[in-house]
C-alpha cells in the first residue's frame, strides 16, 4: 500500500493522520495531541465556564505560567499589579480545577512553555501541538505540527480536543553548507526572514531542510522553528532524525520501554518522502550568513552586523520607503551608520527563542573574563527552572554575575513585558528575543534582535558588535 | 454563543498604509490582562492614538474627523501579524470595525477575526494599493461590503470579489459560532479518538 501512495511531506503525514473529518468547504477537523496552556488563557477558561463545559481531555493538556511571573523572585506577591498576579493565579486555579497537569511557579520545572515542552519530552514528533501563543511553532523542531491559536480556539480545544483548520500550503526552505564560527541558528532564521520577508510564508507551513539545518542541535532547531511565525508561517518544522531521537530519549514525559521503541519506529517514517512536492521552495547558503542584527521594527528589517543602517531613499516602493522612514525614526537611527557603532543601554538574554542551555553557554563563553560595559544593564533570564539549574551546575551564573549581569528566574520577561519587565522610553536593547515591534519591550523602547553570542558581545562593548571580532581579540 | 449577524456594510474606510501592522500595535500587551468584559475599543491602537499623557495624537488616522466613524479598515499587507492575541480582534470589533481589507493577514489574526464578527477580506495587492490611494485622496470615502455576494464596492465604483470559506460565511451571516457546531460532533470525535489511541498515539 505504501508503494501506491503518492510521496508525502512530513506535514502531509501528520495532517492526514490527525484528520477527524472534512467539511464540505474543505476545512478539516484536526485532532490535537497536546495542548499547552499558558497564563494568558483566563479568557478561554471563562468562555468555557459561560457554556458550562469542562475540559474534555485534561490528560492532553499541560500548563505552566510564564507570561505573568516575576523574574526577580518566585513570589507572585512581589508583583504590584493585582491584574498581573491574577493572570498567573487564574491559570493555576483553572488547571487544578480541570485536572490539567501543571508546573506552578514554585515548581523547579516551571518555565516558558516552549522551553518546557521539548525539555520535558512533552513535545513528540508526528503530533499536533497547539497553544494560545504564536511561538508554538517552536515545537515543530521535533518534527511536530505545532501552531499558535487565539482564545476562542483555545476554548474549542479544551472543549473538544479538536480544531477546524484550513489546509495550509507547504514551503521547503533548504539551508546548506557550514556555518562559520560566531554564526548560529538565530542568524540562520534572521537571514531567512530577511530574505523572504515578514509575510514571506503567510498561509504556509515551512519545512526547514538541508545540511545546515541537519547539523543544528535540538536547541538550534527550536530557535529556527520558533521564529517561523515571524516569516508569517503557520508553522515551521524539521524532520526528526538521530539528533531528535537522542534529544528526546529519557526525558520525563518521553515514551519509555516498549512504547519508546514503537514510537521511534513511527518517528523514523515521518520525514518527507524523497519525491514529495512542496508548494514553494527557497534556498540559502550557510556561507552567506553572517551574525545578524535588526535595524528596524519588523524582524524582516535585518542586516549583517558588518552592514550599515539602510537608506530609505534606496527603497524601490514608496510604501517600503515610508515604512523604513517610520522605523528609523522610531529606532533613532540615521541611514548609513555602521551597525557596529550603535550604542546600547540594555541587554536581554532569554525568551522562548534563545533561553535554552546552549544559548546561555554560548553567551557565557563570550562574557567569560569580561565586564559588562559601564552604564549597560544586562539580564539573563533562563527559559526554565531546569535550564537555570543546569546553567548553575555548570557555573554559568558565576560567569554572568562576575561580568555584571543580573541572573534571574525563568519566564517570558522582557520579550513582551507582560509581567512588568520592560525598558524605559528611548532605551536601546540588544535582545535575543523574537520581535522588534514598536513598543514590544516597553513604550518607546528600541529593540535590536540578535543571537545570544551577539547580545553578550554588545553587553561587554556597550554597542552592537561583531562577536567574531571580539572573540578574535580585535576589539577593545 | 450567538453573535450579531453580519449585515451589509456601507461605511467609511480607514486607510492604514503601514505594512506588517502587528497585533502589538493594534492592542499593546499591557492590556492582555484585562478581562473580556472591558471595552477593548478604548485600547485599540492605544500607543498610536494617544500620547503618554492620554492626549490624542493628531497625526494618527483614527483621530482625524472623517475617520472617527470608520467601520472598515483598509490596510497594507500582512495586517495583524505577530502575536496570537485575540484581544486585537476584540479591540477592532469593540471600537466598531466590522471588516478589514488587506492583501494578506497574519494567519492567526485571520482565524480570530472570523470567530468574532470581524470580516477579514483578502484582495490582490494592486487593488488594495489603488484603493488606499483613492481613499487617501478623498478622506471619508465609503466602501460597501456585501458578505452574501462576497463583494467589495470600492470608492471608484469598481466591484471586487473576495474569498471566504462557506462555513465561516454561514456563521457570520447567521451570527452562529463554530464551537456550537463542533460540540454536535463529539460522538465522531470520540470514535476517531478511540481508533487513534488504539493505533498507538
């Protein structure tokens, strides 16, 4: 039977296996394996209550507060705003009432859902994973179909464990070649977004492929898939391989024993068939990718750190020119300025994009025996309690602290500042997060997205810097 | 839950020329902690509409007279990209908007809009850019959205047909929601689930 089937993509294999039924208009009711529930979910639980419905399959949901938790302590009472406290409290209450497993704030495994899911072995290849958060695309790195949904959809998943979905198109993005020293997964995804644009993959599920992607660690793959949404994609995914399987082996919620063997057998069959067709294809060469940094207010506004602030006058379309002018005015940048001359006020290392152990190791390697530049406030916010503990076991916290970084507790923190961790108007932040939107890190705050190594380099030099040059000793 | 049925819309179109207008701009993150019972229309485009002291920003389109009563957003590509916050749709809806016309939308925003009585209308980029020019040249221009016929009547009199899936159209026109329908399918879902779990997931 296998031989008669047309070649299928990884996406198609997961999609068809989870299709409960199809509506006459073509939309498919998709079964949801895993529902991750964050502390912005109070409206969805409220919708459910209004209908008198209780969650249908609590065993297929998992909760941990991340958006509304303090990162300077583990005590919710330290948050002055009662509405913020209530968001995290509501999640713990709603989860407890529904029988949904949760890691509460006092649990050492609490953290950002998109860090905790893979780390705990909750995110499996071949599954459909949803969460009321756009960065759910992260979990596609294990070979899952994972995407963000709104509150009404969260309510529907709680009520029915299913979702109506329009079938997305598929796009294969192949990255081939070896990444140079100082260049990492964050630079790869920023380069991809720079190339295809913030709307480049709207309506598509991206499969990342090619030798560069295959050579990435699981942490790196999670970073790449995390920012799929920043290219407009519905989801991003990477075929499971030995890296995936060895990453998942032995994790607390990974299958074990005989079930592990059975699942691994299934996972091995998931990669796209050799002749499978994608609706679109794009290619990048790893050799062309340098350490990247954003200059504007969309993740597509990105250049190599060796580049300059672009000139709107050179933009082809009037609409683009206007958008660039608006972005540069907000960012307080002048066309033609070398990116590596732009001074910064703060550094944020963390988030579901770059809050994993490998990210902290790479940043610590840059920071080691150096000091945070005078006048710069630098933070490390580990992505989870487990990441934090691992980093401390490796002594990374000593390196960061000795350099002058604040070493904080896990949470989303300054990525979007819903917990109150925000910058002051006009401050410029070197940030390992995913969005440089206007006001994202606080009203009037200017965000430059980059890798953990690059953010660490910015911390010690006090300006955007080429980490390669710093590490080669070519920079004071 | 029932929503108000979507009716033929004849309203002022508000031009938003900025591409990639993300949901953080539509509804800043600090309002995500507000319960749904609030009027999210007050928070719509908050930091674009108002200065720090709460005063109106004269340059922002919604603070200009013909546009205050706008009910249709006419936007550049990738409107509503970014965060999955449904609050962005609530803000547009609570303010009074009933349709957004754009060359493309953030996928999650598009899905959220359909579930809240806000009709997202994708039209080809050249058509939308031409409409933006027309509307900017004649502020206060009206457009007509006919969901039943799936047409938009531009200020220049040209009619444009748009796509929408038949089910969402039906729900919008009747003021129904999808969950009520899906709850009627729980037996089929349970059957699927049994087979799915027996097959080892």
